[in-house]
């Protein structure tokens, strides 16, 4: 499984990217990531999740997950992030390169 997390926008408009490939993780970390994705119901999320109102200078996150011969990409506004998606962001940023 591979996950790419991109953050764009913000006041300075600086992009940030983190990639995690489970081939480089322990089996415990791979299970942890799988549980986070399952808790977020990631593969059933819409491809775009907008905030109720457009807010300037907010981050946009783009998650792309490749697993089991499927790929799903979700773009979500910072203010529309669920708690489970925030956990994925923290997890990927802690382990990504």
C-alpha cells in the first residue's frame, strides 16, 4: 500500500508532500495505517469534500491511496477535515518522506 499526502494553500501558498509505502514499514505500522484508513471509511469518501463556506488562506489536503489494485484520491478543505482524516495526516507526516 502506498499513500501520498499533499498539502497546498495557506497564507504563504507553500506546498508540502509526504509519501508512505508500507513496503518500508513494520507489519504493526502497516496494520495501524490500515485501521486508520478503515476508520475514516477512506475508499468510500467522495473525491472532493468542501467546507460549508469558502475561506481564504486555508489548507487543502489531497490524499491518494493505492492498495489492492485500487486507487482513490480525496481532496478536502482544512475546515472540513474529520477527526479520522486528521489522524491520517499526523500519522503520514510522522513517517513520510
